[in-house]
C-alpha cells in the first residue's frame, strides 16, 4: 500500500474526528441552553445554524472518505474500510484501527447527545402545547362584573375583536 494513501486516510480520519468533536461540544452547549428557563428562540436558531454548518462539514468528510476508498479499489462502506485496513502493514493497521475506533466512538457519543437534545426539545414543545391549550381553554371563561354589578363570563376573543 503506498505511503501516500496511508497518510491521506490518516488525515481524513483526524479531520473527521475533529469535526465530530466540535459537533459534540456544540451539542453540549445546546443541551445546557435547552435547560435554561430564559432560552430564546433566536439563540436556539443560532445554535441550529452552527450545527447545520458542522453537519455539512461532516457530510463532506464522509464523501471524501468514500471517494478515497473507491480510488483505492474498495467499496465505499464499512466492508471497504475493513478491506483497506487489512491491506495495511501490521503496525500501521493497528494505528489506523485505533483512529477508526475513536471516530466511531465519537460518532456514537454525538448520536446519543443529539438524541437527548431532541427529547429535551420535544418535552419543551409538549409543555408549551399544554400551556397554550390551557390558556385557550380558560380565556373564554374569565369572570368579570358588568356595569350593573352582576358577574358573568367575558368572551375575551369577542371582546378583543370589538376593541
């Protein structure tokens, strides 16, 4: 196996690991943000934009790895990775396997963190929906006194529409 291809694969691995680690840190930041009571939609949108940019980089990493494997004569999948690794000299193979294992480990951590953040967002959405439903249900049952001094229900939607 040419030394250049081994160096290229190592570079691709390190770049992928670095981008996944950046995403992992961003997901930690997102989780902390989602747990704040004063979180704003604008701040969440900014985090989401940053996350989307990192996801584009990660997709580019995947695409480059696929092209690399195909250029080396291997399938652009896990079997291709395995085939590439087994054709390396033993000492280099061990090093590259450690790098690949690290990439897989960071990817699993990212997937777990993203799933957790998704659950936090879903929970917040459900709480908001319950509050909104409660507000909409109770707003038509507001008791007020009329000019004659007797109490009655105020149809807030109708009253606001006439105002």
